[in-house]
C-alpha cells in the first residue's frame, strides 16, 4: 500500500439481519485528504465511517489505519487517537462546554489539557472566557456543533471522522460552519472523512467524493471529475436532482 494512504477499507462488509449495510467496500484515503461520503439515507455512509473507529465491527473484510489492521488495535485507544463528530454533536449534557472539549486530553492524561481546551475553542471561533463554563443546553445549534468539533480536535488528531456535522443546522449557520471547516483543514492539516447527504456540501468541502448506494461505492472522484463524467445513471441523476452542474 502507498505510504500516503492513511485510512483504507478492503472489501468491508456488514449486515444487520438480512439488511446489507456494506457490501465489499474498498476505499483508500490519502494523508491530508478530505473524502466526502454522499448518498441517500440508508446507503451505508455512517456504517462505513464508523468502521474506522470500531463503533461498527465488520462481518468480513478489514479497515487499515495508518497501515495497521483496525481489528488488531485497541478500540478505546483508537477512539482517543481519532477525532469523531457524531450526528447532533453528542455533547454530554451534564458536562459544561470546557469539560466536554477537554474529554480526550483528560482521558489521555495530557498535562496541557487546559491549554488544549482553550486553543480548541478558539480554533472553532468560540471565546473560551465566554463559553467554557456554559452548559450545552445554553448554546444554539451552531454553537453546539462548534463545541463538538472543538472536542474532536482538542488533542490534534491526524484523522477526524465527521458524521453529518452540519445536517441539523439552518442554511446560514450551515454555511458559516462549512467555511470554518475549510479554515480548520488548512490550519491543522488533518485527514477527514465527511458523511453528508448534501451533494453541494460534498463538492465544496471535499477533495474527493464517494457516492454510495446500497452499501457500495458507485463512484469516487474529485468534484470536477464527478461533475464532468458521472460514471453511472444514478450519479448523473443525483447531480441533476441537486441541480449541480459542471
Ligand atoms: P446512511 O448513513 O447512508 O444513512 P447507514 O450506514 O446508517 O446509512 O445504514 C445502512 C443500512 O444499515 C440501513 O439499511 C440501516 O437501516 C442499516 N443499519 C445501520 N445501523 C443499524 C443498526 N445499528 N441496526 C440495524 N440496522 C442498521
């Protein structure tokens, strides 16, 4: 495998009963790259994402994280090494913002956790003095997602998994966070997988877009290539429905 591949899935398969969530999916993500997983609800996007931090255990096939077989890695250690922004943020409601953001540095017994927390809040555009002592319920939806991103980035992971991080936000807040996302990528250089059902978001934010359907990757390509040469009728239809043109 190329040394530039930081995340990979090889023939990854997963079923829930007789429902196929992933059907022999292979993908390789390069260091520093952002790959968006796009497709309709139920296509397998979240399942694929969650294989990488072992929230999902594969039936067959494997995932590789920096060339290490995911099945051989300690799941707890893996989740501390990899940032994860779940749908709806997943903040602990009975913990203040600062404690939520400090979670991973604290688990890793990082002596610099206070500094990491302050820096992470600043990175996502929240004033630590104003926000660290607030409760999640005292935040707007957009602020909550910023905190969730700060928490994922606090210990500066090389890899961050984003599961529909902006899905529940209004259009303006969503656009603000999309812009912030681009800035964070440039500043921190992490590798990311981004699940979204918004094709425009995928085309705007990602280096490559993987179109998923029925547990398989229908096409994976750079945005310009996807727009210029949709590989299947389904991809063409998806582009047409989103009214996105080359
Ligand atoms: P997406 O993220 O594209 O909406 P998912 O990966 O969440 O798709 O789901 C893929 C398929 O697997 C769907 O049919 C879904 O209903 C099923 N599925 C996912 N997670 C579970 C689960 N924990 N239990 C049962 N079925 C599941």
